[in-house]
């Protein structure tokens, strides 16, 4: 298959591209700066786009098998300390997602031979905050907080392709366990300093996914012609923040005794702290029902793999 990836130079895109190449697919990554070194896997083709329109790249959608829309400014920002959600930043987060979705729709609309599937990225933050006792399948309603409503608009940005006869898959991903753009580096630092522990009460759900599973599950949903609609991309091994912290400490051979007070975290980063202080136990029910087998279904196996232990 020939597969286009918007946001293909980010960490999720890189791992997905490597997985697709390994399974014999052709990959084209869209980037606003394709000439800049991106450390992409060998074999990935690059194409330029402005992340707002189909200008200059839309022809690539004609005859492509799939478009994976990952584009969107990082929720936590690029610095080690998460960036506050100021009104200006909220607008950037929204615009980067909506504009990219519109660009994909424009390209599909202009294509004589339309892609067979568009995969639209989203996040389990769609569901808002819930108690750990509440299991959330893909049919659960959206939350009314900022992140929940952002995800609603993000998902809807590519909805028009369905009216063009294109199969559409929505992937609501959990917290990515990655040392690059994911949360793992931020979570691990206190443990390195022997000051690790749960965040806030620790009782909140902590939905997560290993990068390899995020990539493999996305490829699986591209290849499965019957797959459409929403799929939760979160490991089936449900865990709380405190349970995850305990496993992280075990794998890193560090204690997990010092909780990070919720008020202190909110004082430093503001509303963005809700990403870890609140949560949702998203269940990958549809993915499991379709027969996908997680490579890393529990936190211990995932962290052992990531730390090479």
C-alpha cells in the first residue's frame, strides 16, 4: 500500500513509518520542513505541506491507499516542563488540528481515485475525567472539558470524507510511553532522583500505550477492510496512576514513595496538569473484538521493553 502520514516527522509518525516499511508498505511523510533532518527511517519519502491546505501535495492523495492524519501541536508542548494552556495556546492547539483535517479533506475531495481509508488520530481525553471504576468503551460520550471538546473537533475535522465514500477510522490513543515526545521522560525524572511516586491521589486511571502497539494497531486498522469508526488505542491492562508509578519504580530500581501533590503540579503548569491528575479507563474493546493482540498488554512488560531490562 501507499500511505501518506501527516505529522509523520513526530515520534508517533516515525514509529508508524518504520512499522509500515517493515511490512512492505510505501510511506510518504508530510512535513512543513522536509529539507530539515528528521531522523526518519530509511525508505520514507518526504513531501512538503503547509498543514492548512492541499497545495503542493494533494496530488499524492490521488491513488493512495491510506492517509493517516496525526498532525497537531503537542498537547504538553516541546519543553520538558509542560506548557500552560493559555487562551492563545488553546487556539494554536485547536487550529493546528482543524486546519490539518481540512487539508486532508481538500486532498481527498480533489482525488480522482480516492484513498481507501483515512485514519484520524485522537486521544482518550475525549471522554473527560472519570473514576477508575468506570470502564469506557468507544461508545462513551465526550467530556465537556477543554480536552474532550478539542478531541471532538479534531475527530470531526475529517468527517466529510465519509460522504465521499472513504472508510474512516478514529484512533483515540492513551498516554504514549515514549522518551521523546511522549510522557515517559517527564514521569521518570523524579524516579531518577530517588523522589518518584504517584501524581496527586494516585487513584486516577492512567490509560497508556506502548509506541510499538500504537503503530501496529494503526497498521492493523488500515489493513482490515471492515474496520471503521472509533477504536481506543490503550493497553488492556487497566492501571491507576499509583499502580503505574509502582511498576515504573520497580523497573527503574527506584522507590515509589513520594507523591507529587496535585496542587503543586497545577501551580506549576496550570490546567494541563489535568492530563495526569485526572484520567479515564479507556477500554480497547473494539480492537480486541476484531482480534488484535497487544504486544505489551501490561505496564511491566512495556516498561521492561522500553528500558531494555
